[in-house]
C-alpha cells in the first residue's frame, strides 16, 4: 500500500553535506512513524534517525549533532540532512515507514540510496 522512494544520495567529500529525501505514496503520511537506516558493506542495517508522527526525533550516537531528520506532511516527505560527513557514513541509506491500522503494525521499506563520502 505504501511506496517509498529515496533520493538525494551521491558522492560527497569528507566534511560536506547532503540531504536525502523519502517520498511516500500513502494517504495517511502524517500518522506514519518514519526512520532512516543505513547499511555498509558486510555490516548490519542500523537505525540512523527516526521521527514520530508527533515530530519527536531520535538519533544514533554516531550521527548526533551532524544529522537532522525532519518531515513535511504536506509533501508526504521525510528528509535527512547530513552535515560534516565522514567516510564512515558511507552506506546505502534506507527509508522506513511504520503505520498502525486496527491494532496491526505495518512496515514498509524503500529500496535505498547510496551515499559515498570520499576524497
């Protein structure tokens, strides 16, 4: 029911910035909890940042102070602003949506966008 499309990934130099976008197709986006995850080669997929339907945010310690998650409900879009990027931020970044209907939780994933931080 919900399609997520990430964009904004690419190659950036250390210390640079990048903004990722995730557009959702659902009709109740404002009720979704959204998150950004990342997965580097041969590593597990880890939570980077999350934002609730009420706007509360949480961040992984490794990105705290550098990354900012936000949402624009009018555009059905969640963003991840990434500043002061480091080579260790290199990974495929995935958008995730969580929604509940009649007490049942549903999770949806985007296909990911590559972020490479290298000089």
